[in-house]
C-alpha cells in the first residue's frame, strides 16, 4: 500500500506556556483510502488536521514534526510553496460552511476565483466547470445558486458547494473536519455517500469526526485520539470488532442504536 | 476585572488622570492660592510670581486658582448630569426593549424624531427659553442627551434579552421585574459603565463648549470654557490665557476617554 | 395532562423584495401527553420543533389553537397563575452555558426556582441544593463556581438540577443532549432515565436524533415542516415507523457497524 501522506512525530505546543496539546502523532494516509480520525472535544483531532493544512497561527502554536507529501515536508515549505499545494493538491472542508465563504460575494464568483487561482482557465470555462460540479452534488437550480449570496443558502447546501469547490481542482487529499456534524441526518447521508464517490476516483480522504457512525459508514482506517495522543489505530474492522483500549470500547458503547436495526 | 484594569496601561493612565482631576476638584480650596473671583485691576496681566503662579488675567484674577476651581465646575456639572442621564435612560431603554413589540416601535420612532435635532440646537433653544444659570444648562444637556443614551441601553437590553438565560429564568418562575433587575441589568452593567465613562468626556466638552459660547454659565464664573471665552480678545497678545484652560479641558476629557476606551477593550477583547 | 389542539404559529417577515411573507412554523398540531409516559419529538432543522417547545412553555404565544394543562386553557390563565404553573412545567434547553446567567454563581442559579416557587429557610435551601447537586452526580465544589468554569456536561447537569428542583410533573428537553461529546451524552441520558424513575415526571424529549428518541422514550412523534406526520405509541423497533419521511430518516441513520466492502 503506497502512502500519499505520512505524518511523523507531529507535536503541537502552545507558545504561551509550552503546554503540549498534540503529542507524537504519527500516521499514514494510503492512496485512495479514507482515514477516520475519531475523538471527543479536546482530543486534538482538529488541531492535527489544521496543522497538516498549515492553518495554525504560529504566534499561538508551535508545530514540530514531519508531514511528508510527495517527497516534501509540508511543515517546512515557504508560504508561497504552500499556497501552490493547498487547494490544488490538498483541500479542506470545514465544519461551519458559513465561515468558509465570503459573505459579500456571490457563490458563482467565489467558485470562479478559486478555480482561476489554480488553473489557467477563462472566466467562462471556470463558470461552466462550477455548474457541472454543483450538478454532480445533487443540487438543483444550479444557475440560481451560482447567483446567490452565501447567507441565502442552507447549511447543507453550502456544505455541498464547499465539497464541489474542493473537488473542482481534483486534489489528491481532502480533509473533512466534522464536515457533517451540523447537518441534518438526511443531508449527512448524502454527503457521506459523496465522500465514497470521491474515494472511487482515487482521491484520499481524512475524515475527522466524533461519531463512530460516520466512521462505520465511510472509513477504511481509523485512528482514535484522546488528550492529544493516538491511543489506538487499525482498520475499521479491527477497531469495531476488536477494540483494544477501554476508551475505544467506551466510545463504541456510547452509541445508542437499538440492536435489532438492520441497515441497507 | 479590577486586576485586568490594573494590568492595562491605558486604563491606569486614564484612571490616574481622572483621579488627579477629582483630587483637584475636591481639595480646590487648599490648592488654590487666591480667591478665584477676587478682582484686582492693579494686577492686570501680571506675570508669573509667587503670588500668581500662572499670572493674572485681564481683570487681575489669579489664573491658577481659577483653573483649580474650574475642576469643580466641570466635574460638578458633568457627574450629576451623567447620573440623572443614567437613571432616565436606563429606565426608558430597558422598559422599552423588554416590553418590545408595538411599544418598543413607538418608542424608537419617538427617539428618532428626537435625534433628528442636533443636541446643540436643543440646548440653544432650551437655554433661550429657560434663561442662563448652571441648573438650566444641566437641564438642557440632559434633555438633549437622554435619547442617545436610552437608545444605547435599549440596544444592549435587546441583545441580552435574546440570550438563553433570560428564557431559562422565565421558566424557573422569575417575574419580569426579577429578570430585569437580577439578570439583565447586572449583565449589561460593564458595557454600560464603558459607555458612560466615555460619555463623561463628551459632557465635559459639551458644557465647556456651551459656556465658551456664553450659554448657561454666567460671565466671571471660573469655568474652563467660560475662561476660554473671556480670553478670546487676547488670543494674539496673551495666548497663554487660552492655552491653560484648553489644557485642563483636554486633560480631563482625555482621562475619562482613555479609561473608558481601555475598559471597552478589556470587556470585549475581540473588539466588537 | 397536556393537551395540544390545532396549534398554529405563524411568523411574518419580509422577503428580499419587501413583500410580506408568512412562515407557518407550527401548522395545526394536535397531540395529547399523558402522565407517566415518555415522549420524544423527532424533527430535522426547520421542522418547527423548537417553536413548539416555546409555545408549550408559553415563552411564545401561539397564533391559534389551544394548549390545555390539566384541562385548563393556558391562554386563559392570569400572569401570576401562569408563573406559578411553571413549577409543574420545566424545560431544559440546548445550550447549557447560555441558559445560565454568566454573572451568577451555580448555587444561586439552582436556588432561583426554589426561591421563586417555595418559601423555605436558608438552611433547608442549602440542604436541598446540595442534595440536588449529588443527584445530578456533581461534586459540591461546583456550587461556588461560575457557569463558564464548568464543562459542557457539567453545565447540562446544573440545568437538569435546576429543572428538577421543583419536582415538576412535566419536563421538556429541547435538544438537551445535542452538542455534547458522545460519552457525556450517554451518561446524561442514563442519568435522566434514573431520575425519571425517582421523580415520576413525564419527559417530552425534543431531538433531531432518532437514536436519542428511541433510547429515552416509548412514544414518538415525527415532525416535518411544522406538522406532525407520524405518531407512534409504544415503539418497539424501527419497523414501527410507517410514514415515508420517517423511513427516509431511518435510512439516513449511520450504520452501527462497518460494511464488508470496507474491509481491505
């Protein structure tokens, strides 16, 4: 199995008091696989994913370690080099889609600008690409959406638009940080199905979540985080059928599902 | 909160400045070397001396003593005005926002109408109608300013009213009066203090401005604005006569402003 | 005990072009809540379930329809009578932190309903509050703290202590466990189940989560676009849901275990 992303000895400390928040985290993301990172609040899962994207404020967090992507250590790249990689090769889908969009700009324009920043295309080509991608996301009345401001759309729609934008540039990895947490179950289901379709194209995903249901539905590999450390990792079957740590067992038990339910 | 204020340089500087002015106002009789109203024509435009630390003005009055007593007028007018403003505007703003609905809409329209007249215009016409006098200028300032303060309080209460704990208090059986006095007012108090401490500066400037224009305060009273006004003819020959009261006004207003602004930063660090 | 009859709530607003629009948040809802049974109302965002909670507790007034408590019409009650009636009707809201006044210590927050609804002396009050704190499984130290010094789960427990302090006949939980970590959520739900046996209160649980609904209640109402589309008594399994919307919700639920295709 070839690894697309290798994280080695990632450590994040607070600049203010040197307190470690993420400790010695190492894992790999295989090509075309979905890695689930599960943990509760304060486990460091979101910080880990943000550190990979170089999204942490250096004045607040010190990040040490290696994030190997195609032979380069992302943590040591210059700002300019990083800009070339982010969005193009690695995309992120955030928990709150509302904050990911510029509230004063129409969706269409935002899509065109994102595409044009990375690909040598005309405005018209970029627009058409956007329309096509939105249609693939199960969205109706696409031209109307392209012409709306973010606040007029629902959270579920925005989330799907964000995924569409992430996909437009055909990245190699998409990091989804609690991307479906705030959504209704029906929308969540659509988006998770979309993740699987993304995977079928050979794109890897890192799905950060607190919900073992999300993991059960999409992940191939799992790491369980607690208090900034990886306490258990393995394939999804190992984690579900043969959890080793008490904490993982407790997390699994905290699910409320009635037993007799069968799922398609 | 007290700790945070002491940590903030700007707040400490403002606080010290406020304290100095307050000290001067309270102990004016002990600091002043002469009777501020005593006229001695022989000493007209006297230079600095042991008897007149900052010299004497066009009527031979001790400038230093007048400036010291001026602090009494500035604070003595601004603070009572502010307290009355606080009571009136808190009551009206809170009641309007809390009751809400049609009542609040009518109150807002009423405020808008009031705010359409510049405060200066209101004061001018009121002083014109009521006549000169410190009490009248106070009434005029309150009358022209309450609506601005009430609007701010109203918006604070509207914001607070939406919060979960207000609903929660209703559910645990608090009456409206309990909710207002025990929950809403304590929670808007910090923002309220900030607004009013910056408001003091505005009122001090306003009152000095009016007395500079000869409104409200009788000629001869050692009020800083009035001193500026009476020194006008000597702008070129004796500029210091204007500069001294100017510095005092600036110092006092700056003290309250610095403190108020620093307090705002402390209370809302995200800079809202 | 509680009878809701043809309840409607409309909001009027203005659309982009300034035309008046009405939104039917609660649309002709009728149901009966009997003593000593447990109810759950399931709905997605925008279904009107929170509005319904606010109508039942009389935080908001209905546009039309009736709410009867013990055969007495709520809209015909006087202000004072209604306030006293609240002792029987408590609500726990979604956000624990915002439901507690940030400037009031926990002790006084819990004391508030006790002081409002009963007249007991300081010593009895203290005993009662300490007793309640133990009941919700919190150490007595928390009483001396402010809300922001507690964790989300602790805040929630305080809200529960506050609600049960007056031994209400009826408690509405409006999304009371959403937003909590799964392990915390499980503990709080189990606490509520234990408390119910002791208090003999009727729970009315509003949630977007069918899992939570089935875990805590036997009688389930499904709400969509302001209407109750399905009402099931004594639910046994997911197959009791008949309405297509409910079935869609169930189909969207996340699986309990990973599917075999993920095994690699």
